[in-house]
């Protein structure tokens, strides 16, 4: 990374760390949401941006991670940090299963995407009948008073949640930066660009594609755990829904697929856009339900048509950081 | 578990499945030939359904009559959409296409919400309320009529692809893009034509679907998914496969509802999809590429 | 890598700048300086006006919109509404609640859906701003030990208990003794809670003459309920006990006619759908005689007449009776806030919350005892009515004290 990049990164880090002190609680809740989508987008990006596998059912991992940790907490009183391990294990297992089935049988592209959707929907309906975790009635976590910060049980003020999410996102960013430069990262680049050539070169494509899927699914698990303890209620209909899967992928695609900073920028732009549009529509007085989402769709359309690489590469060039944005 | 119940269920499922099949036919044509991942397919059908309802409530137009102008309108719209918006995206990576159509889908769903509100709408035809009795079997008139129209539309499409010059040209494009171009076929025009035909199928399917289901703006995504499941199970590029897939899905869901917990019946379609993807990815009637 | 044509670069730059501008504007939008206005109460109204529950949210909004005028006349108190759309999404519900509080809302009301209401409740409790739930049945909302969350609506358990009791009354009033019922319910949060409640209460209520011979749960997103109705018909029950939402209620009723299934009646122990306007508009005379035992407004109460007049003034082409539950409870939530404000004479949130806790309103619109919160912030004693679809509108037939006419059961055309 060049010096310019380091400067920008430093400034951003300082801003993010100081945010709870500077911003009101509304902005803080918005920022937490941005970080949540930045993190999950980053996790999804490993599978898609790095290894070229389009997953449209990533909500599966968020949901399984959330329910795993929540169920342990509600039924056995086990805290989230311990529950995290179960979440990681289950998500990795699911990812491995999907990856194995897909790659063993040569499923790719749209078919792979549909496979992921099928798994997510199947799980959603399954959980709606899963009585031990509340089925479609929902799983409610007991909410403690927020006077003090209890990091062990993830109970505390919004600022605490913000910092947890910030730490997760920063860790994901660092991890992906390291991954991109590792041998696996270069193999993935080769597989993404031309799988047959990569195979011809002797790269064990099956093994590395599986690795990408495993890493991506396991990385998504902590987001689920966070979600469970932040919202304190889980409904299969909401958390496994295909619209959640689509929300997760919008950030990286708009921000810049395969780049490190793309998911973060994309999440920020989309969340601010959504909220900004709500304000705009209210200010103009045109409060017909659906107006805001139409504008949202139009903006998405615009970005897809005119900025096919995403916003980050163009922005990075302008800021003088470098065309590939820190990869 | 009486035999009557099962028989009635299977028949109902098969009839509904034929209408689903017509919708999937549209997707098979679009996806199979033009290679566009149409993630706004269900939303297009929702537009057709709303158009039918609007014509019914405003002009008292019977859906069986409205089906013709709607099919024509959808054909034109599909042609323009492909030529204008989608064409540049054919060579783009799949996720780009997907994003384009997702954005379109969001716009469509919410524009419909703005125009029609969130309430369920329908075109209730009183003469369809009475079922046809065949001994112990009660056959829903609406389903039967809708399935009949679906069959007619499908047959027309088959005939077009089999016996007309344009149809053959389109099949050539699908089989071998480069070869078709070399031979001098106007690919861009044919792609737009094909998209138009696929859209017309969706138009007819939507018009008939109104007789079976009430329409809300949120219906789109579920139908998109269903269309993809049917196309994959039936086999991409196979027109009979799409219809067969539709019937199969219709019947299996209905049976699953009877034999197991009805609220979990959708799980079967997804399980079927996974099985087909794993063991016969070209679908039941598709050709292995 | 595709090369960008030169004239596009200008658009991209403009686009990014515009985006940054919109973002900055949204982020730095007026922080809502809380002016010390002890003369006016700012009520944040959070409802799902778009998305899946859009039509219910809009129905509730009608009750909110007429509140300031009616309350000004009743209590002499000034109310300012701050409306927000939760978009049937829990993330949006949370951020909107934060936004409303930041913009100076003194009290929040909403949000119809249990999931969104829970999220808002947490925000309200965290920020110490009172939150009055207008409609949401999940019992957990008032079981968390919150000090700032109040609910003027029945929990799922209460709804079931009242609903079943009214069914017993219905049979008594019409001198019928059905022995078998088939129970159909939608498999979502609400439907499941109701099913559990029925499972818990049925054995305890000895004055119910019927047994449930089959239970059929169906997918809320199902567009085709042929199989479910076939199964229900095959159960050979005397009547249908139904917990549904609006769209599935319409589908089911129509499918019953198509399959020539004519039970003694279609009775809901407490769910939305059959009393809503769209049910009548879509089904026409097929909607007749369906019964819903739901919390409802008292057609004979004084306040009801006042609210109805205000409703008709704002919605001349509509009728209050189609929005009875939604609009009524939303109005009452705002009424509670205003009444507390009047007594507290301050907009300080803590003072307001304490005042709300002391609420005792006897002149109300919805059926049941006076509005009084217990230590969990829940109102007990909210009543339900047996509402039957007669002459294409929902009509209160029980309890006798609030009834507009007598119930009809079994429904005409019933084939034994």
C-alpha cells in the first residue's frame, strides 16, 4: 500500500474509533448496521470476489450462527463467546457440505447460486418447524438491563455493540488482506480468471475452492452471533430470508467485487443511501409507500450499468490510492 | 387418507403445475437461448397478473379475453427491454446480470406497490366457483381452464420453434452462437425476439394465474425461484421439460402437503432441486452439454 | 476489463459527488434540538406502512392521523405526530426509532409486528423514552422487566382465552352443540403462538362441547391452499376453527366454496383477516357469516362515536368498522400518551413514564375494563368481541351488552 493509502486508512480508523463520542445514538445505530453489512459482505466476498463462486444463500450462515449461539444461551446459559465455537463449527460444516456437493458434481455459476438458495430456503422452512428453538414463533433472548457493560455475555450499551462490530470488521479486513497475499489468494485469483488453466498448472482446484467456501461460511458465523445478541429475537422467516441474502451481497457488488475495501464502502453507501432517501422522500412530502425503494432500485440500476467494477476502484483512483484498492 | 383426497390433490396439482410450467417455459426460452439469468421473471409475471386484474376491474374484461392483448403487450415490452437494456449485459459476468435484474425487480415490486397498494387483488369470476363433478372427483373449473390455455400457448410455442424458419434460426443461435453468426443470422434481432416470446409466455401465464391465486406485489420473488427450480428440474433448453417440470413440482408439492405437514411442503421442491443438481444437472429432459 | 468511453467519466464523478452529498446531508441532518416545549407532546408513530404488512400499517395510521384533533377536543392537549415507516423490517424499525428519539419524540407508539416491536422496545428502554405498544401479541415483550415499555393490547394467551370463552358463549346463545372442530392455522409467529395457546387452554375449559379432531398448519407464503382445505374437509368436522392472516383467509374461504365444503361455521378464536375490508371486497357474499373473536371497539361507547365522526371526516369513502381493531388501538395508544402528558404537565421522558404507569382511563373506546397497567406494563382485562360478517360488514354479536344484533350459527347452507 502506498503512503497515501496509509494516511487515508489512518484517518478513517481514527474517525471510526471516535465515533460513539462524536455521533448521536441514531448515527451510531446506523454505523453499527453499516459495519454489520461490511463484515458479512467481506465474508461473502471471500467466496465470490476471491474464488468466483456466487452464493445467494449466505443468510443461511448468519441464521445458523445466530440460532446456535442463541439456543445455547437460552437453554443452557452458555455465553456468546463459547457459543461462537458451535456457530463456527456448524457454519463451516454446512459450507463444506454445500461446497463438496457442488464441486464434486461440477456445479458452478447460476446452478451453484441456485443450490445455495435451495439450501437456505430448506433450512428456513426447517427452522420454522424446529420447536426447540421456538419454530416460527421465534426465539427470544432475555434482555438484561443495560446499565453496565458485560462483554462476556454481550450485554451492554449500543456503544459496546458498535465496538464489537468494529473490531470484527477490522479483523476481517486484516484477515482478507493477508489472505489475498497468501498462496491461497493467488491460487484463487488463478481459479477465478480461468479454472481450466489453473488446473492445467497443477493447482488443486477442488481443494482451494472448498477452502474458499469454508472460510467464507465460517467467517459469517460471528455476524450471526452478534445479530442474535444485538436484536435479542430471532425469527426464521426474517433471518433466513432470501432478501437478507441479497442485502448481504449488494454491498460488495456495488462497492467493488474482489477488492478489500469494496464491501465496506458498498455497505456504507447503501445504508446511507437508504436512509438518505427516506429523509429526502419525507422532506419532499411524497410519502407514498414504495417510493423510496423505487429510487433505491434506480440507483442500484445506475451503478450496475455505469460502474460495473463497483464504486471503490473509481474512488481509489481519485484518491490516488491505486487502481486495485489496496489488494 | 382416502383415495379421493389423493386423487383430487394430484389432479389439482397437475393442473396448477401446467400453468407454472408455462411460466417456466418463458424462462427456459429466455435463459436457454439468450442466456440471461432473468431474476426478475416472477416480477414480470406479477405485472401480468396486475394487468389482468386492472383490465377486469376497469373494463370488466374476462381474463380469457384479456389474455390476447396482454400477451401481445408483453411480447412488445420484452423485445424492447432486451434490445434496449439487457443486450449489453449478455457478455457481462453472471453476477452483473443478476444485479441488473435484481435492481429491476426491486423497482417493479415497489412501483406495483405504489400503483396498486399492498392488498391482495383478484379477478373473481363467479362462473368458475362451481367445480366439475366426476364421481368422487371435484375438479376446479378455473384450474382446468387455465391449464387448457397454458397447453394451447405451449403448443403454439412448440409449433413456432419446430416449423417456422425464425424458430429454427433461434434454435440455431442457442446451439451455436458463432456458427449462427457466420451463417448470417441477425442475432441481435433474434435475441430480442426470443426475449419477447419468453415475455409473452409470462404474460399468458400471469393472466391465467390470476384465476388460481390472489396477487400482491410481494409475489414476484417466490415465482422467480419457482421458475428456476422448474427449469432446472425439467431441463434447460427443453420446452417439454419445462412443462413436465411444472407438473412434477405441482404434483409433488400437493402430495407432500397431503402426506406430511402442509406448512413444510415447499421443502420438497428444494430437495428435488438439490437432487437434480447433484445427480442429473441437465434436468430430466435436458441434453447434456 | 472494459474501457470506459470518455464522456462517462463526467457522469461518474458527478454521481459520486452527488452520492457523497446526499450521504452527508442525511448524516448531518438537523439533530433535532429538543426544545423545552412543555406545551406540546411529540408522539413518534412507528408503523409498517410499506413492505409485507403495509396495508395493516396504513390501517393503523388512520387511527393515528385523527388522534390529535379528537384529543385536543377531549383533553385540551396538543399532540404533534412524527410518523415513521418501519418497512416491515427489524433493522429499519430500530434505526427509525433511534432517529425519532433523536429528533425529539417524547413518546413512541407502534409497531404492530412482534419482532419490530421488540427491537423498538430495546431502543426505548435503552434511551429511557416511554414506548406504548398499540398491537403486538408476543408475551415476551412485557416479560423482560422493562420500565419504559407499555402495552395496551392482549397477549396471545389472553386472546386465545377470551376467544375460546366467546365460542362457548356463541354456542350457548344459538343453542348449538358442535362436537368436532378442525383447526387450521398459519405457520408464522402469530399463528404458532395462538396454536400453543389453544393447546394449553382447551383442556382447561370444560364448558366447550367440542374436540379438535385434526390440526392443519399451512405456510403463510402458500398461494395454493387446495390440499390444506381438502385435508380439512376430509376430517369431517362440524366447524372450522381458523387462525389466519388476510390473504390466506380469502384463499381458504374461496377454496371451501370450490370444494363444496359447508361446515356449521368458520370461527376464528382471535386472528386478523376475516373482518378486514379486503375480505369483503374480494369475496362479496362469500364473506357472510364468518366469525372472528377479536379485541374490538365497543360500538355503544361514547368515545367510539366521537372517533367515528373524526374518521369519516378524514376518510369520507371509508368506514371505521373496517379498521376497528387497527385504528382503534392505535388511537388509544396516543390517548394514553396524551392523558399521561396532561397529568404530568411535562415532556420529560421519565416523568411521562411514571405518569403512564399511573394511568386509569375509564372512558375508552375498545372493549374491556379500564386502561390500567400492571407492574409489567401490561393492561389486563382488555375484552374481545364476537364479530360476525353480516350484510358485508363486521358486526358485533357478542357480548350481549355491546351487541348490535344476534349471532347466526350455523350458517345457512350448512350441510350436516
